[in-house]
C-alpha cells in the first residue's frame, strides 16, 4: 500500500520504518528540515517501562492544588480561555480515579515491555547507535511519605511483569556513586535494572537515514495545511513546500503522527482527539573526564526531573506546564532545573555551557496513546504519547504496521478500531 506518514518525530519515523519493513511504500512529511526536530529533540532520554505511573493518579489532585501558585512547580496549570484546556483537565481528574489509574498503568506497562523488546531487536538488526545505556533507571526519593506511597504502584508494575526493587539510600549510592553528594537527602529509591536510556533525537535521525536507504521517502520542509475528507475516506493532504508552493499529496492510507498538533488537524475532519500540549524543559551540559556526572539514568521524585547520561553530555529534563502552544523558554523554570542539578551533583559538568530546550508533550489525560485505525477508514493514528513517546516508539510503530497490514498485533493493548492481539504473543517479545 502507498502510505503517507504525517510527522517525522520519533513516532512517525519509527512507524515509517516498520511500515516499510512490512512491504509498504512509505513517504513521511514534516515541516522541519530533518526528522526529530520538535518534541523528540531533547527529551529526558529514558526508556522507562517500569516507571509508568501516569501523572493522573489518586495523589495528583492534592499535589496540583499545592503547586497552583508556584512558577517553578513540577506540574503547572496556567488557566486560559480555552475550552480544550478545561475539557482536558476534567478528563484528567476522571483518570485520577484508582480504577482508571490501575487500568492505565496496565496499558502503559504492556506497551512498554513490548516496545523495549522491539527496540532491542531493532538495535540487534541494524546496529543503530544513539548513546544508549542499559544500566537501568533509579528513581530516588527525598521524602519518606512519597517513598512509602511508591510501594503500591511498584507492586502493580511488578504484577505486570516489571522487575522493580525498592532499596535504601545506601544501595542508591552503590548503584549510582554520583549520588554520594546527595546522600543526606535520600530516603530510598526504586531501581529497575532492565530499563534503558538513550538520545531520542539521535535515534530518530539515524533511523530516518536507515529508512531512507531502504526506500522510505522524507519530504522535509513541507508544511501540512490540512486533510481533505470525502465521505469516510481521506482523499489527500494539502501542503506547502519549502519554497511556499502549495500542493496535494495522495496515498492509499495515512498515519497521523503530528504530536501535539494532531488534534488541530483531526478536529477539521471530524475526529475529536483528547490531546493537549504539556510543555516541558530540558537542560544539556557537556561532561568531561574531570566531572562526576551520573551514569545510571535517574529520576528525582521531589522535582519530577530525570537525568540521563548521553555520551559526553548530561541531559536533565522535566516539569510540565499546561499553557497552550506557547514555546517560550521561561527563565524561572529553566533555573529551577539547573539549580536542582547542581545542588544534587555539584561537579556534574560545565555550568557555563548549559543548553536549554523546551518541547510540547502530546498528552492525553490518561497518558495512554491513541494507536490504531480511526473512524475514517484509511486514516490511522499514532499520537498522544505524552510523557512516554520515546519509550513507546518502537512498540507503537511495530503494532501499527501490523494493524495496517491486516495482522494481529503482538501486544495486548486497547488499540483504536478494536484490533485484537495475537492469541499467544511470543513471550520473548513481551517480556524481554
Ligand atoms: C521535557 C520532556 C522530557 C521527556 N522525557 C521523556 C523520556 O525520558 N522518555 C520518554 O519516553 N519520553 C519522554 N518525553 C516524551 C517524548 O519526547 C514525546 O512523547 C515524543 O517525542 C513525541 O513524539 P512525536 O513524534 O509524537 O512528536 P514530535 O516529535 O513533536 O513529532 C511531530 C512532528 O510533526 C511535525 N509537524 C507538526 N505539525 C506539522 C505541520 N502542520 N506540518 C508538517 N509537520 C508538522 C513536527 O515538525 C514534528 O517533527 C519527554 C518530553 C519532554 C517535553
């Protein structure tokens, strides 16, 4: 089939790879000059299967109230006259119900396990390099109450097949010696040895290159204006190329992977996607031989920020702000991350060369992405990946290629369009 993938972030690029592997003729369209230049550009780098508790959980409403007036809050709502924002917030509160949270964790963990196994298989097949590390993820706590509260979600994730150890402060320092400078603050941690980390942008650029070698075509510098719907089919996509010339692209079927911008396009063809942009920040610093930056990927529970070592760089990312499509760098929020980084790790890297970045997570209220066939027969969705798009890229792309090709996906997930999983998914793929 002739497929048009809309968006060359980590999600669109990975979907294009698996579609092409399934024998489809694939073209990817993006307004940027190369793949992975928007939200997939400088994220936290974690392949975080076992820390999949969504923001929407029973403890979230109280925390949100506590954080309301703080400009440096980990999760910040800036109220706007925007019905989409208010509707999203109401749906978010519903997803905080314990039964919804349990359901959502199960979805995210299943997709995560499958996705990590698919990433490992892709790495073995292609040798793709992206500063990846297989040293696990250590989520550390500085508040005893929060550490106690983490036991229950850890058990839920264990029940779904995640390897997760609750450990004391000394063991945290043993696993990541750079934490010695923060030893007095630590009360404990949860360590997930099979989680990974790596540079999502490097991965996306490399996979686009490998895909190009195998026939995937990338139309970069091409802005999508809208989809043309005729009856229950998408007939074409209206675009403007890098020279400003308008055009029309046609295919047998289309994949929506425009990240945070997906709902704007989908609305116009009558599909309501509950996706709202949640803005996050990252800082990246160079690390030399004289520095003592962490090697194991870390999550700081108190500040909700993550640290990933990417070769000779340290990436520190986090915070979420519901403020529409605004992509301005807020100085207070940037400073909060840098201050926390150097408070915990005074010798982490070169502070004079900090690079700031901000990106819009395409977030659904539950953090569960929208994957599968839409109500429009030849339009597929792979979007709304929120906080875990890098973690879920390979699994969602591979499952989508199965669905498009008429095969049962190998993972048990609530796909759109009701695609049912294979009866006996290969254990190696689900639990590797
Ligand atoms: C601070 C931060 C930290 C994060 N940390 C992690 C992490 O540690 N682990 C993890 O798993 N995930 C993490 N994420 C989430 C992850 O980065 C996202 O879920 C993922 O990048 C989303 O990918 P995407 O391809 O859907 O979106 P994008 O990467 O934004 O791709 C969408 C593409 O669509 C294109 N596009 C949009 N509109 C148009 C148009 N009109 N015409 C043409 N092209 C268009 C854009 O140019 C873009 O390339 C983090 C996110 C942030 C912000």
